[in-house]
């Protein structure tokens, strides 16, 4: 009896075990496998996209890849909380496939963008460098508002920073700095170019004045003095021939005509020496006083005042000289023309340089094209 | 009979209990270490290394979730990966501190070099020829030196504010510019000496 009961128990146990096994087996078969391959592939794709700097070059696509991956992980955690048989990873798979898709697209877009950024940088560097090469010496020469010169130099500094970033393969940082640099540099160059072009609008008048002075010198067998502001030199002509050329320093704001006293501009026009001043008669060694303001200066000043271009309280200024004290390396006078003391001695020693000598002060004795070409060399 | 059913139930329970447990302690430790490395700006100063650690953490977490989805869970592999992530993130904290110190030293040294160059350039300006070209160059150089000095001041402010990466770029650019000015001045002075 006991034996029979034992065998029955074994039989029941075996049947139950078998049934459990079958049920267990069916459950395993019914259970969906987690998308492990897709997960691994999505991670690999995102890592590749990161290495390709897709986050910088193709941020939209890359962010979609990452957000789809995050969504997949969220969905997977939710599914994993459910009873094992009722889990459904289709949503997870779909998000992972989207993530892989966007990651791969972002890699391709990033490669394209990086090539185009590289090309843009190389082209723009060349363009900016070419313009700097062409205008740097001009910009160094002409008096510019402090802010323009500062911005130009800031631009050049940013250009250096951009090139450093380019060397370190930080292309986007390099691009951002280059864009800022080129704006500052081009604005300063455009301003300078416009300033000089406008200034040279008076070139025919300057040319005529100089020619008349040289002819006067030839006709009267006498000396005339020509001051070329752009060339920063003073030339003495006698009998129509150039006899001496001296380096000259001018007023700080030497571009343009003198508008009023204190504007630190050197006047332009045809003048005459009114006094020959020896040491102790002038502050700067020796001097040739000229008849600024002449009638034309007075007429222009009155008109400017009438039009409200200068303040009502402004005066026309006076005491414009060709004096010594030069060789300081900068345009420093309040409007006078400064020569080195030794050059003043030479000038004073020249025949016919005396009271009444014609003094022509012009913007330039050379045309703009020649000046620009020279400055760009 | 009841005893045998109990044995069977225990056997089944053992089958399920034999499933591994989620390595929560390792997960928490790895996340905390990665967060700490980010807090010390490892993502800025060592971006490639930080990215690798982050990728490894993501991979480990994906493996944890994948294992959670299975009947027979095995967390040994992600657990070891998480331990490695924590170790790497801890190392990253140390390396970031070292990188910052190295950058600080480089910035301090470069700033000192730039200041010396600026002083040298000022001395050279005094010796530079004062002809037309020299005059123009001197005015431009003085202005450029002003920009360099302003950028040094700006760099010092950034340095004090802890923006080391931006500072090093700025001081390197300042050094490059100051060196270029020095070369330009030396060439002009040498040219003048050669003419004599």
C-alpha cells in the first residue's frame, strides 16, 4: 500500500514537473527577446556620430539620434516592469531604428558640413589676408578715428585667434572668430578706402595747383615749396626743377582741409611765406610762417559756419608754420608742417626761400591708383 | 505528499531565485562618479575621455536593461563594466585637475612671456627709425600693442574667472602677435643699421 502511494506520488510529481516544464517552455517561447543588437548598433552609431562631431556640425540630426535613443531606453524600462510574457519591444525597436537612422544621417551631414566649413575657412582666410596685404600699409599711414584703428587691430588679433583654433582643428570656434574678425577688418578697410577715395576727389585741383606753382617757379626763376601730405614730404622747386626733398610731419588729422583752429589739420591751398623766424622767435627751432588763413580759407570757413558745419564759436585758426622739431616719427603738430632741424637749416640756406616764397600744400602729388599701388607693396 | 509539493515549489523558486540581481550599488556609484567628473568640467577639459566614459556607462546601462528583459538574468558583465566606468570616472576627476593645473601653469608662463615681449617691444619702438615708413609703422605698432595689452587684461580676467581654455587661446594669440611685432621691429632696426 505504501509502495503504491509512493509510486503514485512519483507519477504525479513527474507529471507536474513535465507540465511545469511545458508551461515554462511555452512561456519562454512566447517571451519576446529584448532588442540587444539594435541597442548595441544604436550606441555604436551615436558614438561614431560623436567622433564625427555631429553634435557641432549637424546638431539637429544628432540630437534626434540621442533623443530617440533615450526614448528607447525609457520604453524598455517601462516594458521591463511588465509581466515578462506581456512585454512588447516593438516601440523600443522603432525608437532604436530611428536613433540609428538619425545618427548615420548626422555622420554624413557632419562630414559634408566639416568639408564645407574647411573650404569656407580656407577661402575666407585667403580673402581676408589678401585685403590686409593690400591695405595694411595704407591703414597704417592715414589718420583714422581711434575706434576704426582699434577695431582693425582687434580684427587682426581675432584673426590670429581664429587661425590658432584652425590649427587645433576647432573648426567651428575658428569660423566664429573669423566671421567676427572679417567684419571688423573689412569695415575698417572699407572706411579707409572710402575716406581716401573721397579725399582724392580733389586730386585734379591739387594737380593744377602744383603745376601752376612749378610753372611760376620756372617763369620767375624762383623757388616754390610744395608739401605733399600723402607723400609726407616737402619739395623745393627752383626754376621748375626739384632741388630738395625733405621728410615732413603734419597735423595729427592731416587728411582733409583745415576747417577751424584747433582741429589739428594741416591746411591745403596756395600760400606765401610771411615771416622767416629764427631760433627764439619760434618754439620749434626755425620757422617759415605762412599766410594761413588766405582769402579762400576765410570764404570756406564763413560758408561752413553759415551751413552749421562748424560751431558758431569756432575760430579759423592761425600761426601755421613750416618749422623744426620734426623727426619724431609721428604726425604730431597742431596743423603746421614740421621738418627735422637739420632740414630746416638746409631750407633756410636755400636761395630764394624767403618772405613771399610760394607754398603749395596739397593732399597728394600722385594719383590715387599710384598711391594705393605703392602703399600695397 | 505535502512535503513533496513543497520540495517541488522550492525547486521552482530556486530556478527563479537563481536569476542575478540588478547591480544597483554599482549603477549608483558609476552615475555618481560620472556626475562628479562632469562637475569638475571633465567634459570641457578632457572631452574625448569624458565621452568614452559616458559611452561606456550608456553601454552598461543598455546591457542592464537587456538582462532585465530576460528570464535568466546575468548582470556580471554590465556589473564589471559599471565598476570600470566608476574607476575611469574617478581617474578622469584626477586627470581633469591635473589638466587644469597644467593649463594654469602654461597660461601663467605665457602671460609672463607676453608681458616681457610687450616691454621689449616698447624698448625697440624707441630705437626704430622715424622715416615716413617707420613713423607709420610705429603708430600702427603702438596701436597693436594697445590691443595686445587689452587682450592680456581680458585674458587675466578670464583666467581669474576660471575660463582656462578660452584664456589659453587668447594668450597664445597675444604671444604670437607680440612676437610678430618684435620680429618686425628687429627687422626694421636691422635694416636701418645696414643702411648706415
